């Protein structure tokens, strides 16, 4: 049997298991409602069944959050990778210092809100418009190409 066939069969089995599990939870809810209906009014029995489902969902989310906690080793790896990150930050700072203009820096210091809004607007425009990106790319190639 090929790998593709095994993946198809496994996917089908998981899909059927999930569907049957959902039916089982549904019928368990109906059974709980019917059982509670003997002791409480129908509205209260439905409310108690819904609360039980909600508590079960919250329990599942809490267990998933506990299981997906990052390990301690990940923080050690982050600290080790921080040196290369600081080197990259230093390189970026050197590049920005070469490209900085004192007039532009003074303008940003005088009008930080307008500078932020302009940068945000430019990001949105360049993020959504392919035409704007091509114009900027061609301008950069024309003015900054060192070949």
C-alpha cells in the first residue's frame, strides 16, 4: 500500500471518528437533558446541560493550554540567540545611521504623531497595492543601484 493511500485511509478514519465523537457528545447531552428533566423543569434542565457542556469546553481549553506551555529549554535557546539578534540590531542601526538625514530626524522629533500616521499609511498602501510596490522597487533600483 502506498503512502498516499495510507494517508487517505488515516484521514478518513480520523474524520469518521470525529463525526461519531460529535454525535456521541450530542446524544450524551440529550441523555443528560432527559435525565435532568425528571428532577427539574425543562428550561432548567436545558440550562444545566448547557452549563455542563461549557465547563467541559473550558476544561479542555485549560488542559490544552497547560500542555502547550513552552519548555524551559526554549528560554535558554532564546537567550543564546539573543546575541545574534543584537548583532543584527547593531548592523541595522549602522545602516539606518548611514541613511539618516538630520532634517528628517528633526521633523520626526517635532511631529511624532504625524510621522507615525504617515508611516502607517505608507505601510497600508504598500501592503495592499502591488503597483505602489513596483514603483518603489524601480525607484530604489534606479537611485540606489551601485552596479
